């Protein structure tokens, strides 16, 4: 009796259950919205009218601190976050939940970066609500 061999793809894909895919989508939309709001504030579009993010607030302390901008470029970190979450949102919707190994590695590295920012907020004693949401 002849057995059929199946070839395994070079990149292993994992498909989450539909409920988890939807949860991921909602979380990405929330993160993109929060980082988008911070980006608009950094550009001066929103001024100091953003609730919880006015002058002398925790948000102001974090965004104007050492980790608030990209060294050498002076770009606010919120620009990078907004671009990242928009890209991830696009990838998440296009792959329809079929997550490759490379995708998972990128997400895990960003989780480490987010954890680092959380530690910075705890050390500085400044908990920015928009950063926490992102």
C-alpha cells in the first residue's frame, strides 16, 4: 500500500479561532487609535485639549522624556507606534488569521518593546493613559 506524503510548508502558519481573530482585530484598532491620537498631539493638531494629556501631566512627562523620541531623528515614538500598529492591522486583516513564524517573531519583539516602555512609566511614576492603551 502506497502512502502519500504531505510536504510541510517552509513557514508554519497558525490560525486562531474566529473569536480570537476578532479580539486581535479590536485590540489592534484600539492600539492604532491611541497611538494615532498621541501622534496628532505630537504634531500640535490637538493642542493641550486632550483629556489626561495636558501640560504637566503624566503623558507630557513621558512624551517629553528620554524615551519620548527617536534618538538622532527627534521623531516622537508615537509616530513609530502608529505606523507599526497600522501596518500590523493591515497584515492581520490580509492574512485572515493565518499567522506565520515571521509575523509572530515581529509581534513578540514589539511586546518586549512595549514591556520596556511600561517599565519606564513605572520607574518615572508617570502612567500615561494613551501609552497604557497602546
